[in-house]
């Protein structure tokens, strides 16, 4: 599967789980990215950014640590496809944005205020240990 196909598969898995829990889901575009809008069984409308991984860590961009317009109705769903049964980490966007910024600042501090290898890179990895507390937290978006 291509990266794009894996991302679409992860969005389908999230949508299926939300529907199983009584909600409705539609895709919508944000620039080049496809996100999900979920209408929960309790009447909440949520915007969901879905990241997936088949190995290693989830990959994102340090610019996501600079988001200032986070709201209580936005979540990141990190889909773990490294095992036969997918795992889901349901993370409030505000928490994720602050975590990316904190982790990147700490990384820069360890390397004299700049990246260790590729100075212009915007790459950022999200390791499982950082989001462990959010595993299967479907209660947050029910």
C-alpha cells in the first residue's frame, strides 16, 4: 500500500469505530490533507486529524507545534497499524500541539539551539511513550 492508501485506510478505521459508537463521519479537505468531521451520538461536532503508522513512530511537522487556533472540538487520532489489531490514540489537539512544541524545544536545547543534522527540516516524530495516556480514549469523542 502507498502512504496515501495507508492514510485512507486509517481514516476508514476511525470512521468505522465512530459509526459503531453511534456517530456519523464525513471527509473534508484542509489544504492537501483530508480530515474527518464526526457528529457524535451526543450531538457534538468534532474535527479529527488522523495520522497512521505501519512501523516506527508517527510522522508530522514541527509547524504543527505552532498552531494557535486550537479548540475543544479538535482531536488527533493516531492509528497504530503495527499490530494485527489496530490501536487508536485519541489526543486533544491542544495537548498534541503543546507536546510537539515542548518536545521540539527540548530537542533543540540538546543540540545547541539547532537541528543535529538537517537544519531546514520540518520533520517531527511522535513516539508512542509520549501519547500512551491517550490509548483508546474513545470517551473523549463520544
